[in-house]
C-alpha cells in the first residue's frame, strides 16, 4: 500500500488538503489524516498538488517515433515520453497502413501494454477514411467493413476502443452502428461529409469528431460541413490545442461555442499534453481546474471509462500528476 500524505488533491471541482491511500494501483481511501502502518510506503506531498493523470485518446507517437513504424524498444520510448508529460492513459493511435503492418503493430502494442498499463486502449485512425483528407496513400485506405475491423480487433486482443471513420464512405453508417453495438467508440474524421451526413452518423451511434478543424469539410455559407456541424450538434470534439493545428483564435472560438463537457484535448502529432493543457488555460480563458477536464473527465466519458480513470475517487486507478 502507498499513502500520499499532506498534498492538495483535485477532488471533484475543488483542491482540498487530504491524504490518499492506494493499493495494487487503485485508490482505496481519501481522508484528511490516514495513518500508515509499518508495511506502508509513504509519499510526502506537502506543498504539492495531486491532479488526475491526463488521458490522451489520439497519440501517434513521440521522440521522433510513431506507433505505425516503431519497434518494441521505440514504442517504449514513446510511452515513457507520454508518462513524463503527465499522461496516465495512452490510446496508441495507428493511421492507415498495409494489413501486414497494422497487424504487426497491433500485436506489438498489446505486448507493450502488459508492461505499461498506461496503454489502456488503441485508436484506429484509419484505414476507414476519405482519400482527400489524409496524408496516407489511397491504396492503404479501405471501405468500412466489420469483417476487416474484426481482423484488426483479434490482433489487438480487443484493445481497439476508438475508431475514426469518414461517414460518407460506402457502408459507413451500418459500420458505425455495428461498432457502437460492440461498445467501440466511433469518432468522425478525415472526412468531407456534409452536415446532413454528420447527423446521420450521430443518429446511428457516432459520438465525436476527431482533430476538429483539420482534415475535414469546412464551414461554408451553404453547408456547415463537419467542422461547423460539430459545433452545432450534440457530439464531442477532440482537438489539438496547439498552433500547429489551431490558431489561438480558433481555440477560443471552439471553447466559446462548444459546451465545455464536450471538449477533449489530444496531442495527435504534437506529443506534449502539458503544453496543450497550458494552451487551453492561456488562450481559452479557463482556469486549471476547468481546463484539466478536457484531458481527464471528458475523454474518460467519451470512451466509457469513467469508472476507472479521469478523476481522483475511491475505486479508480491511482494515476496522479504530482507537482509543485
């Protein structure tokens, strides 16, 4: 057992002075003065803060490596980078590739997850996407197919929890419905769908838009497209809060337009979750306790993992950021 003593922890919406006890990676008690026994490891957190670890649902790679091409050692360096930058839940993210490469990388990710529990899922960000909205060669893209998905899911031992789909593709809507029925979260992206197709996809189970503002149909005076429609409709928006993807004005527009409980921060190819969180605070007029929800509470809700991660509560994973 480990007891974290004397820290100020973010519990609910408030920072409170409290102790936290954890055993076998789970929080078992939160109380003002937990008395450890002789077998208990104690971590003194006086004058320090404990925040829930960040959740990154779209993480292509880091340290000059990406999950599509990395070997086992290189994957370890990717995950260790994320951990060092406050991420306690990594969804290793794969783009479209050959079947052979995807199957190999899925198996490597599963193997790595046995040593790194931070890998709590896999995000398949292709191959079921539109050719004009991705940098991947068109020969690597595929029509949505549950049979094909299940081939990947078997290699992933069931760890694919999030799939990005272009909803205008042939058979995409029944595919989205089947994925949803199998408890896989569907996000829409790499797509030139119009607003009407966006609505149809949401009606059959899609819950989110991936990398809002990028690689998608833009808002125009004639059609809101995927970009504008995502602001109008009841869905989550995953966004990279970094100038390489969104200008400060675009960040502010997104945060002012979209309800805060439907915003999810991701790194994609920028890798630094801490910086993304800081950009939300700086550019979107949000305090830290509100901004951090984009990286904790909201992504946990999106992928149906709120019972395990996202907040500091008894029964949840003991994943903390300790700083100060």
